[in-house]
C-alpha cells in the first residue's frame, strides 16, 4: 500500500510534536520570513501547498491523513505575505514558477473542497493581487 494508507506515525507525516509535513514546512518558512529571506520563505510555503495538494487531492479519499480546513490558513497567508515581501524587496524576483505552481495546486484544492470552503479561492485572489501589485512596484 502507498504512503497515504499507512498510519500517520508510520508515514513520516507527523513529527514528534504531532505536526504534519505542511505545518513543519510552514514553521521553517516563518523562520526564513523572520530573517527577511522572503524568497526562501515563499519556496517553503509553496512546498507546504504542494504537500497539502498531495495529501488532500492526489491521495485516495480512504487513505488521506489530512483534510482541508482552517489549519491551512497560516500556510495560505504565509505564502501571500512572503510573495508580497519578496516582490517589495525586488519587483523582478524570480518567483513566477513558484507562484504558478502554487496557483495550479490551489485551483485543484479548491475544486476538491467542493465550494463549501472558499479560503482557497480567496487565497488565489489575494496571491494574484499581491503578484500584480508587486510586479508593478518600483518600475
């Protein structure tokens, strides 16, 4: 059986504190953000979104060890804040691939959520605004 059919303790998805991979990546991203390494933070938040996508969309429903919900909001906000900060520092920062990939994952996550939870659609809208404003600044 695959990774997502095993218990959380066995899959490596939960660390000693009970946090899952996306949350641990977000913790690392917050440290990078606090050290003003905004692009590094953005990359880690992007990886966290990737893991949410894998755990909540790619995995078979019976094997999912994470569900969509409020626990994802700090990751969504962190991605958006890191994007804004990275582009405020350098409006030509190389973030296009990270943003495009995260937006693709968020589209699929939002579709999986069935429309009852609009946090992912709202995140996409906020990210789009931050990206456009960041690219326009300092020109």
